[in-house]
């Protein structure tokens, strides 16, 4: 009895940093909840990552906007897709 083994799925080569950058580069940016869900991190960890790694180490400018009755949205400044 011969079976054709299924090819194992490739593990995602996308890091959590890649996921955050992709979300922040969208036209609409991303909320803290969306970033936390994508990484599995707590919200304060996402904020620390944006402040320490993205702003200070990588020199990116992260902007935030807050519309009435909506969550704050974060985006990398000057990025358009």
C-alpha cells in the first residue's frame, strides 16, 4: 500500500517585524488591536516595539490619528500604496 505524502506546508518566513511594517504601510494604517492580533503580543509590547525598534533604531516616523468614536490608527509617515 503506497501513499503519496502531502508536501508539508512551508512555514511563514514573515517575521513579526514584517507583519507590523506591512500593516503600518497600508493607506489606512493599523490600530493597536490589529497590530497586537497580528503578532500575538500585548498592546503595550506593540507600543514599545514601535517606539524602540521602529522609531529609535530604524529612524522611521510613525504617525497616529484619532477620529471621534474610533480607535487610534498608526501609520508610517510618507508611505503611500
